[in-house]
C-alpha cells in the first residue's frame, strides 16, 4: 500500500465484542473485492492470548485482510483488523495504533468512531454488531453529529444485544440482520454519490427542498448542495426511490417523510438541555411561577414530555426542577409523564444511562449532583428517575394527561399535517387548561397555537400559556377517551369520580379495602384513577392520586396488554382476567393476576372499572417448580425403564460370563502350577543377579575413587593451564616490548632461521646497509652471494656455534641515506640454539665510522 494512493472517498468502521467473530465472518463473506470503501474492524479480544483473527477472517473473504501494527494507509476494497489490547485512530486517510486512553476497553470502538467521524464526516458508515457492554455508544453519537450513517445488528438476532441496544435509538439509521448487512452497505455506498435525476440536479433538488420548506418553514437554500444531495440520497435509499423526481413525488404522497428528511438535513440528535438558552428561560422565568403557584396547592408538580424520544429532555426538565427546589425537593410531589410512540426509545430512556458526549451541555456541578458514573457513561440518579414515568403512546390517538403544569413538545409537530397538528394542540390545551399551564415548543416548529387557547409568552423560545380549554375535544379524540355523558360535542368531560360519593368510597376503602391482601384500583373510562388500596399501591409502586392516568402511573405492568384488557372489559361488559403478568423492574421477579370488572353505578355519570390485583408469585413459582418436578419425574421414569432393560441384558451377559469364568478358572489352575515352577527358576536367577549386583557395587566404588582422582588431576591441570596462560600473556608482552626495542635499535639486525639460513626478519636500520626489501623468506647465500667473506663468517658461526666478528669494512649506503655515501661497519654473527641444537644466526651490523681500530 503505497502513499501514492489517494484517500478513499468513504469509510466503513465495524465494532463488535462477544460473539463478534462469527458475525464478522458472515459480514465479510458477503463483501466482494470490488467493495468501494476500506473496512476497519475493531473486535474486543482477550489480550492474554495471541490473536489469529486476521487468519480466521481471511478464510471468510476474498478481500485482503491487513493487521494494523503501526500505521496503514487506507485503500478501498481492503479490510483492516485492529490488534488486540491496542487503541487505534483514523487520521488523514490512515489507521494508526494509538497509546493508552484511560480505562477504555481495548481496542476502544468509541475512540475509533470519534476520530473517524472527524476525518470523514458524513462519508462515514459506522456499524455496531453483537457484544456486551456499551462501547461504541459515545462514538456513534459523534458519528451522527458529523452526519454519518449508523447501522446496527438487529438486537433480536444478535447473540449478545447489549452493544447494539446501548446506542440511543435516535442516532440509529438502519437495524438489519447480519445476513443482510453486506448488501445494505453496498447499497448505501452505491447511492452515496450524486443521485440520479431525469432533469438537472439543481431543478430536482430545488423541488425537494421546496416541498420541505413549505411544510417545515425551514430555509435550506443556504446549505451546501453536496450535503443536501447526500442526505437526500440516504432517504432515497431508505424508501427505494430510484431518482430525485420519484422521491419528490413520494414526499408529496407521504407527508411523514418530510419530517424524516428534515431530521436528516438538520442532523438533529437529541441531547440534554438542547437549546441551552431556551432551557435557561424555562428555568428562570417559567418554572419559578409554576412552583410558586403550586406551593399553596399541595406542592404537586405535573409535567408532560410529549415525544420524549430517549428521555434527555424529560430528564433535563427534572434537573431544572431539582435545581430550582434545592433542599425542598423531598417535600414536593414531582411527576413527569414522558411518552413516545417508539417503544425502543422509551425502553432506552427508562434505563437512564447515556454516553458521556450526550451530557456535553450539562454543567459539571449538575453532572456530579444528578448523575452516577456507570459502564463508560452516566446514569441519572435513582431519585430523579423515579420522578419520570415513561410510557409508549401515539400522541395522535393517546389519552391526554389531566391537570398538567407544563408540556414539552419540541420538534415533533413538524412530522404531522396541519390538521393533525391542530388536534395535538387541542389535546395539550385540554391538559393545560385546569392549571393555565405552559406549552414549550421547539425552534424548528412552525405551527402557531390558536390564540383562543394559548397566549404567546416568548416568541424566540416558542413558549405559550394556555388560557382556555378547546371546544369540542370529543370530536377530535376517539370516543373511548371520554365517558358517555361527555360524548356530545361541546360538553366538557366530567370530573374524575363525578356522580360517585367519593368520601363514602374512601371511608369504605379505609375501613375494608385497606386491610385486604388483594390490590384494588377503581378507574374511569379515561383510565384515570378514582381510588386504590395500599396493596395495589405496593404492587405497582404508585401513589393514590385521583386523576392520575393508571396506565402510566402503574410501574412494571405491560402497557399494551393492560390497556387492551381494560378496553375489552368496558366494551364487552364482562370481566377480563390477565393471568401471570410479570411486574418488570420490581427488583425480584413478581407476578400478579389482574381481573378487570366494569361497574356502572345507577347514580353515576359514567362507567367505571374495578381492577383486582392478586399476588400469584408463589403460585407461579409453585407451578414452575411442579412442572420442573413433573418433567424430572417423567425423565426419571424413562431413565428407570431404560435402566431395567439394560439390567436384564446385563444379567444375561453376566450368566454367560460366569460360564466363561468357570472354564477360565480351570485354565488358571493349570497356569498356576506352571507359574510356581517358573517362580523357582526366577528365585535361582535372582540369587545370581544379587551376586552380580554386589560385584557391580564393588566396581562402582572403584570407579568413584578413580573419578575422584581424575577430578583432582583435572584441578591440577586447570591450575597449570592458568599458569601457562599467564606465562603466555607475559611472553607476549615481552615479545612486543622486545620488538619495539629492535625497531628502535641504532644498529642493523637480521635474523636467519634453520639450516638453510633463511631470512626471517630484519629491522629498519638493516635496510640502510643491505638491499633487504625482497629478502624475506629467501636463503642468506642467495641474497648475499656477492659477499663471500660475510657468507663464510655466517656459515662458520652456524656450524661451530661460536660468535664470528668481521674486520672493519667499508659499506656504501643505499641511495637516499642521510649519513653519506660510505661508512665503516663491523659485522657480528651470533648463533642461536634450541635444546643444544643450532637453530639459526642473528647478524648484527655496527657502524664503527670514526672509531679507532682498537675502539671498534
């Protein structure tokens, strides 16, 4: 992969943990080498063992699989595997190994996605597969903020759904089974460029933006055309529209799609305190007035977060209230009804666990006060979570909450037609009218509430106050919402318990129902509570507040099943029983049986229902234990039957074996006699072996003595060797010193070796007297064949073993000498011996010029 390759246009990043290797194999098996983007895989692995993930995945795909060691340049059609126990980041078209990053799991999917989002923006596709924990949730939020696409494996089919479920549902674009994911990625990348048009691109896009602006009143004309085209192309892929013109026709036929496209164009990810200034106005101007009014009215606050999504705005409201009330919070009854049509978003909101970057707008003081650190994120404190009641509700057909002080409905109405918008505003007015409460809309909302029902408080932050109830709500809402007496258009709905003697009912409740172990709740046709006994409140963890919506106040009950049971009791006028309902979220596992009976007092204005709750936990547990015992008994009987059969077969086998054993016994007796004879032979042999063993022991002792002597000798040899090594080092140093002295000697010296008197060495002074450059290794007679006197003297010294001294001789020096052309020299031949045998001759040449004959 050379640096000359350009940066890929798009990038796919895949994060997985437990169960991910199998899922990655399936995903890569569906990708072809022509895949138009690089794929980076971050799989959590055990760092204590060597990873073979690269080899395993290479067998699953034809694409090249590269293990990132330090830094790799990204290429389309290649797969990059992140090493175990190391973090990696994406920068400038490269994936690089990074240093430590706190206590993140390694490799960190969050870190990888965040850096990839900064590098690729809306050209990034993030994929979260099976895994435990929540790694990847924070990074996915960064990808969404940057305009990228989020794809998750279907949690229902994932082996470990925790990682896909940890992502806020609002950031997820596609949920798909792993078998279909490769095809989806290819479709997303194939449609990621400029979408096909039949006319000019500008004309087609202008038509789409015109339709969006007409309904949402948001001007997108200043947006970059490339950005608009990419976002439009995504929605075209989602609705299978082949061209922009076809998508424009789809927008006109499906107004709900306008809201989806608007959300994509705005990249509107829900977060805490979205539009900070608007929440500050709410905290400082609206909430203080609501609190002051409720201070003398039972210290009860009731809010409704409509379209709560994943709960950030509902919790933001609770934080504002808690911050405003301070130490008084425990003295107040605060209820926030948070509803949304998306059940997965509601389930996410109930957990109250959010990635750190979703809390970026939360001040540190409030984060420390109202959140708890948990699982690489933050969880809303238990006290605040208990103030928020989440429920699944279609705001277009749901039940309005009575006596609400404030309704938050931010950037939800843009998804509705004008007629539906007005209906929803009437529902809000119905909830707010008794308290003259406030309506808080989002900045993207263009609808203006009716002046007959609302007055404007702040135009910039879209805050309104309800001044009157809507006329004819029964004509707008389904008849099932209201009692029969209020079905006439224009007639207001009756108050809770109208026509009933509530004081007598409560006295009966205190005297009789309070002591009953069966939970009892009385509700009207609008699901509003009239009264309840302590057992029911204990089962459902709710308070006895007249008028509260039972379906949302009751904790743990399955909303859809209970609502369907209540509707059936009212509709069919026969008791409805819901057996063995699991109270989810109640700590230990508990089950209740609900029996719903319609009642219609003669003096009452509407129908009512009595809901009886019986704790059947022990019954369910007993039934389960009985079923387990029965299953075990059945299995035991089957095993016993099989065992009896096996025993009968074994008995027959034993009889046959007995006959065989008797025959074998006779053979053993004969063999025993033979064994005795053999044993006697073994005893004789054993005595011989013992004698041999004694001889071996004697030899062993001698060997040990010899070994000790050898060890002593070896030590002596080691000491001698050490002495010789030291002597050798001393001789070597002396030899070096002697060679230096010879080199510096003022007289000539030549060493002759062997009987042939071969020239072995000479010092520099000898070269000034004799032509010796090429003499080394040659015979003395050959070199000095022209000087018979010198030859005879040297030979005589060698043969006789005595020193020979020549008379004074005039020697002409070699050319270049600084001592003149001719000098007087005397030659001395000294024989050398080795063990008394002549070994060679050392020839000295001394300069005696200027000395008298006697002195020389």
